């Protein structure tokens, strides 16, 4: 069950608490570990959302899986969520936390999708060009490979999309041929 307002409030509380204890960066790393674990393990996410598994058993499983990898503040926060019956929202809370952290530190996420893997130098060049177009923002880039693009790239920057792929070019050409714009001009 998605509850963005709840996730946002819990994430804000954790950010405030981490800032108060001067451990925001460590807490961010912990939250990223939890987020990656939830995304990587379908079973872990199902366990967190399961109403059948008791809270103490969920806490024991969580500690067994991530206990040594996260700090005491984050562990206490997850324990609080489990006690309050909000552990099912942990994935949403981690996503909200990371989003609020990025907003707070003026970090913009950019996603580069290419047909084939690109070198680190190409990634860095693209990241620098995007950063130059967004003055005052730090730019973090993630990459994805989708062979169906055929060639070129797609760049996602928040609500903006730059599609310079061969697939899009071919679709545009197909659309032009289907509309028969040139036959109308001959008559």
C-alpha cells in the first residue's frame, strides 16, 4: 500500500534526527543499503509487507540481514517502524529519504540510457555538459543499457527527456511516410 505522505514524514523525521546527531552522511549510506536490499531481494520486500509475520520476527530477520551493515540510528529507526507497524512502508520511506536528501543538497539525478555500454570518459563528459546546463546544481548520473534503442542515447533529467536514439528517428521517418505529406504536394 503506497502512502507518500507517511513516507515523506518519516523520511523528514529521520533526516532531522540525523542532522541533530551530525550523522546525516552515515544515515544516507545506511538508507541506500536498505533501499538496495529491498530492491534486490523480492523475498525481503515481501517479508516486510507480510501481515502474517510478527513484528519481532521481522526485526530479527532485518537484524540478521542488515544488522552489521547499518548504524545504530538507522537500526533504531527501523525498530521504531516495526513497533509501530509501518515496516511495510520502509521501501517508500527510503526512497523519500534519498529524494529529500538530494533536494536539500541541491543534487539533480540524471539517467543516461544507451544501446551499448559507454566508457567512463563519455559518461563524465555528458555529466559535465548537463551540469553546465544546470548552474548551481550537483549532478549524479545513473546509466542503463537498452539494446532496443539501436543507437544514440536517451537522457532523463527530472521531468525532461532528451531522446537522441535511432529508434526515435526511425519512428519519426515511419510517421512521415504514413502521413504521405509529399504526395499531397505533387497534385
